[in-house]
């Protein structure tokens, strides 16, 4: 058989959705039709492409290795069509980060690369999903919390941001030059659920309170920031997530002498290839420059 572009698009859709039936519904095909096309493609390639189970279909390592080529072929076809239509054929670069990092990262990144010969597509997701999308080829560069190494994914530490206590500039504690956890235990408090250490903080604060009061957590950073700025809460969160507010004086870092040295460790992740990817390298370099600015501003170690 000869491989058609329809077969490549089908392969990508099954991998994206994890389901033969959903790929079939997308095309108005029957599921047996999809199975026949996949079987013919497997016979042509000489490998198994999917492991099927009750919850759907999972791409094999051979499939993951082939997906990059399939996506590249489809992208080149789209670029050729755009060129014929007179539109610029620029490489598309889907990138993703955690929701709490989006406002701190995406703006500076887009600004730095505003005139670069590429088109960035920004998305937010949770770190495990971003890693899965990197493996599947949906995302080209991801910004995630530190996680165990994943085969086929390169990772580089971008920032280590301390967890700090912040309050609005008009808060009664904002002018204090020295504080202990006990000094604010009975204030209106809310930690951002940043990860490891958050529950330990809650137990510590609860033990310091003179009476039983609820302690809530909130996500993402934008919601935590709003509670501090507009509603008088003391918020525990990564310094990196409120860089601009600290610099402008809208939020104040409270000088807690006994706050443990918890950190929010941000990693940059991508799937390396044999060929040089100039667009991806531009994004990686721009992100490194942004991280250097964070360190100079004191919100990253």
C-alpha cells in the first residue's frame, strides 16, 4: 500500500484522542474502517502502532517515534498551502506552562520574540499533562514543576523561586520589619497550593492559632494574588508568581524569620531531535534570558 496524508492525519488523531472510536466519529467513519486503515499502516511500517485497552488506545514507542515525522509532513503541507495563498509560512510553536506561571512567563516571552520568524501558541495545563503532550508532539516546549526524568524528554532547571508570605501594601503587617509565623497566625490567611510543603504549612499555622478557624488553599496564582490585593489576605505563594506586584510595591513581602525554605522549582522541558530546530532554540534561549532577569530581581535563586 502507499501511505496517504489521510492515513497520517488519522494516526495523529488517534494518538491525540487516545481512541479509535473518537477518531472515527471525527471523520464520520465506522470504527472498523479506522481499524482497517491502522492495520494497513502497521503492515506497511512493519510495527505495531497502538495498544488497545478498555479505555481506548495508547501509542507504542514505535508510534511515538513516527508521530514527529507524520506531524511534520502535515505541517509542511499546511505551510505550502499558506504559501500558495500568499500567507507567511512560519513555523508554529505550541508551548505550555502551569496556569500559575502564565502571566509571569508568557508576556515576556512573546515580547522578546515578537518579531522572530515563528508563531507561538501559548497554552496552560498541569505539569503531568504537559509532559504527556511533549511526548506526543502536541507541545514543543513546556514549563513544568520539577518531576522525575522522562525518557525522550530533555529538562533544564529554569528557576527556583522561594515560597514567601505577601500582603497588600496597606495591610497592617506590611510595615513590619520583623515577623514570626505566630504574629500572623490569626490573620486571614490563604496559601496557594504550590505543592510539597503546603500541607505542612497549614498544620503549622493551625497549631499557632488561638481558636479553630478554617484555612483554605487556592489556585492558580492569579486567584491568590487577588485575595492579597483586594481582600486583605496574607498569602503564601512563590515569589516568581508576583514579580511585577512586588517590584511595583502593590504587594509586600512579609519578613518572616521562621518560614521554612520551601521552593517552587520550575523546569523547561522539550523533546530533542536529530535535526536542529531553530524556532525551538529561539524559545529556549529567550526563556533562559527571562530566567536570568528573575534571578536579578531576586524572585528566583
